[in-house]
C-alpha cells in the first residue's frame, strides 16, 4: 500500500470540504440573501465566530495543500532526497493533519453551540432582538410550531439550522479525515524509516 497516495486522496477530499465549509459560513451572513442583517449586526454571535471560514475552511486548506503536494506517485523522495524523503514527507504531514483537526474541531464546537442556542431574531412578543430558544438547550429543533416566534429575518430558524447542521457534518468529516491522516502519516513514516534501515544493512 502506498501511504502517499492515500494522503493525496485525503487532501483532495479535504480541499472540497473546506471550500464547502467556507461557502456555508458565508451564507450564514446573508439570511434569505439579504445583507442588511449583517450590516446592522443582527446575526447570531456564533455566525461571527468564522468557524466555517477560518476553522473548517482556511485551517483545513493548509493540510489539504500539504497532502496534495506529495506528488511523487511512488511515494519516494522529499525535495529530491530519496534517503529521507519517504519518512520526512509522511511525518511532516502529521503536523499538517494536526492543524486540520484543530480547525475542524473548532468548526464542530461552534456549529453545535449555534444549533443549541438557536438564532438571534426579532420577536413581536418581546418586541426586541433576542435569542428566544436559548433556554431550550436545543429542544426547539424538534418543536417546529415554536419556530414562528422569530419574525425577522424570515425563516431564520430554518436557515440557521440547515447551515449550522451542514457545517457540523462537514467539520466532523474533516476531523475524521485529518485523524486518519495522523495515523496514516505515523505508520507511513515509521514504515519508510524501517525500510531505509533494512536497505542500509543490506548494503
């Protein structure tokens, strides 16, 4: 099995997931395609945490670029140095994967909090902008009849639930892939080191 090919495959998947995460986070800023709520700061505090843009996006793009950069199909060579390349490239990918786990973990946590606290919206009962579902601890997700509490932005509950759920799933997949790469990188690096030692003794 070629550990390098597995790494590049993970990198390609992470690239797609990171771009989707960035798009989902940007959409959270514009409920129903409207920009005025962002400019008036009438968005949930969890939207402004940039968990999809920074966490599940940029911090995952870094390992994705590193993984895809392992471009030798035979998993051999590290900047042209065959002796150290097989282990060097794989072990360095572990560090990049760790950065990815931090970013995706941040995305997971903020998405879960965003879902739990619910949207920030205007209600006619309080006649103010509040978090009407904070005390439900996520129970509102199954109480669809209460979603009408939010008058502005329109359909904000559906908008937030959908996008935060998407970011939660994307972050979870990213975390799993980065964790797999940590294991893959360690095994690949150790195996390559063992192979290089065996080749040395054989000579």
